[in-house]
């Protein structure tokens, strides 16, 4: 477990040190995340192996208990006819008992190992999640800062600001359109007559509406 803890500490320390010294921070963080994911994957494999070994030990423990009972029963039966054979059965029974004790101790150690490895895996994966979220946050902030820097540079390069730049651009386009003959001639006299005629039409429509409203009220009163 100390190896995993040292690996985690190394990843964290290496990341903090590299970020402060290397220009390409995103690449450094990505490399650290890759190492952390590799470490987590190896720890997961180790955890699975420990769990499998523990399962095998539990199976063996059950088999030994069965054999222990069998040799006990055999010793009892043999004692009535052949003491030598009965003693051999007891010897086998005692050997099973010793193996049962050893297997139980091994199961206990593996259980503790499984708990420690599982805790380390959870800690590493939690750290990976934190690093990933922090990286995404820094990427967003970096992108926003880059965009703001570009805008400031554009406005800084233009003495009158970006708005005046667009205005001069529009003037240039309009001038080009005039030169190309794409701009229609504006007839102000015709426009003034059109506006007056439109106003008269609107007044006539309003008079019709008011007249109809008045007629409807007179009908209702009757």
C-alpha cells in the first residue's frame, strides 16, 4: 500500500512542480492524468487478483473443514479395530486443523489487503476526477482569457477603437457599391409624396373604423 501512496504523492508533487515550470500546462496535466489512470488501472487489477485469491482461500478453507471432519469420523471408527490406523487418521486430522488455521490467517490478511487496496484505488480515482474537473475549468478560463486578449489587441491596434473600424469598413463597401453601380438612386421628392399619400390612406382607414364603431353603438342603443 505504501507503493500506491508514494505513487499518488509523486503524481501530485510532479504535477504541481511541472505546472509552475512548463509552458504547455494543458499537456503537462494531461500527461499526469494519463499516469494516474495507468496507476489506477494497475491497482484495480491488483485488487481483482487479491479478491480472487481470497475467494480461492475460502474455498480451500471449506474443503479443509470437510476433510477435518472426515478424518475425525474415521479416527473414531478405526479406534475400535486398529489403533495404529486410528492414530494415522488423527495425524491427518491434525494436519487439516493446522492448515485450517493457516488458511484462516491468510484470509484475514487478504481481507485487510483488499480493504487497503480498495481504499487506495478510490483515493486515486477521486484525485483523477478532481484533476479532470480542474483541468476543464482551467481550459475554459484559458479560452476566455485568450478571446479577451484577442479583442483587446484588436481594439488596442485601432486608435479609434473597433467600432470606428467597422464604420470605416462600411464606408469603403458603400463607396465600392457606388463605383460598381449597385446602389439605387434615392429620389427624395418621390419619397415625400409617397409618405403623404400613405398618411392620407391611413387617415381614411381610421375614419372608416370610427364611423363603423359609431354605427354599431347606435344599433345597440336601439
